[in-house]
C-alpha cells in the first residue's frame, strides 16, 4: 500500500494537464496563415467572363435588344449560337486579391494569375485603361463590319489613317497624325494588313515611297523602315476609316477590347445570308480581325475555352497564333479549330453545317 494519497482519490478532481507547446505553435501558425492569406497580393486574377451570342440579344439601357441589327437590309433567320467570349478580372490597384485566393487560383485551370503591373501600369489610371479598352472595342466593331462586307463582296471606301507616330522612328517628322496613307511603292493600301505586307516586302535596306493625303492635299515621302525584332516598321500606329454602304448596329455594353472581332463578323455574315451559317450548332470563338479578314491573337484564351464550354458550345474557333496556349487546356467535349483568316472560319462553319469531316480541318497542336 502506498504511503501517499493521490489528490484525485480525495476529492475526485483531475490534476491540471500541462499545455503542450506544439499546440501553441500550431495555433500561432494557423493565425499567421490566415492573416498572411488575407493580405493584398500584387496580382490580378483572370477568370471566365460573360458569354454573348452575336445572333441573340444583349441588355442595353435596361432592355434586351439585338446584339447585331441591320435595319436597312434584308436579314435572315438564324439558329444556334455564334458566341463571343469575355474574361473577367478580379483585382486592381485599389482592391487586390488576398494571397490565399491567388495561391488557390494558380492551381485552378479556369483561372490565370497575372502581375498587377502587367495589367495596371503605375503610370496609367484605371479610367485611361477603361477608355483604351472601349476605344479598342469600337475599332474592332468597325473592322468586323468591314471584314464581313468584304467577305460578302461589297465595295466601299476605306482609308488607312495615321493614329500616332512612334518617337524617334523613321516616320517622325515626316508623317503626322491624321494623314491618310494611300499607297506604298505605288501599290494601293486599303487596310492595315496591306500596309504591313507592303512594308515587309520593301524591307529595311532601302527607302519606301509612301503616298499620303493631308488636309485634302496629296503628297509623298521617302521613309526607310527599321528592323524591330525581325519585323520591318516605319513607326506609325494606324486605324481604319470606312464608309459602309448601309448601317450595321452592334450593341454590347460594358465589354471592352478588340477580341470579339471575328465573332462579330461571323454574326453579321449569318444575318445577311440565307441558311444557317453554323448549321444551327452552338459555336464559340475569339480573335481580333481586320478589314482583310486576318484573325489575330487575343489574351485569356484558356479562360475563354472554359467559358465557351460552360455556355454549352460544342465547337470553338481559336486564332492560330494562340494555339500554343490552347494545347493541353481544352475542356472535355469541346472541339477546337485553328483559324488564321475569316475564310478559314467560314470553311469550318460550312463543314459543321453540312456534316463534313471536321477531323480533317486544322486544329491546335504543340507544333502550331
């Protein structure tokens, strides 16, 4: 028998347990993680945004209106969809996402994490970015109308207008903002692609003769292009001015950027031609476009792929220049085609509409 009596034997109380240091450390670590995870991170998060059917309607001034309307021309019934895709952005300089959300977004295939400086440069205000985005949308709509009408055989005046001069470039002091470039080396220039091609053909080893119009007066100048990462440039930013044969109205609020150009053009063509351009199928796509029908690269292609799938699309038209970003990131059930021009996209839609061999059409591959 023990000579000592346990206190628990006397009054039924248990002795106090010693607090384990490990639990304290774990608690502190959890609190630190929560605090750090909620702290602002210098990133923004891209995720799939709203999807709009160019053959359908969109909200404008509180009511649903046709996204594309052509009031003075005969239009035809459409079915299915020709969806344009958008990317939503979470975060800006005033409201940055927390580290925890950024970390989880890195592992989410539907999202992309971008440095905030790449999206919101310090010397550019949010208002300026918004204005630039809206201006790009307006220009893309005009280029899409032009591309559609050119594809349908309409002839109309179009001008390549100087929108800006690059500092210390060959064009500085020679051309001015507002000049209309009419020809290069005697070849007429009617769209931005034609100007790029003409400058490339001239090369950088000799001057090019640039014909232009300023305030109604015709003139010409010798400008020697320079090499910029393998591309011949004269150092001007240009925009297109058109005189369309009839009005085409596009109503899409609160969406900016130039990436809807291809789908606007296809929507216009479908409305102006009999039959179903898409065969009544649900088709989505993205890509900039110029009057010549050249389809250019866009941002956020992976988010747009998932946005298209979530909206019910079965087919996707992707700019060939974005193919390296597409490979390995295609949602199940979505078939993606690689397109370089509006003619390519028309071929894809014709094949879909007529039940042809879509497997024979260009698609994105690792070598694209």
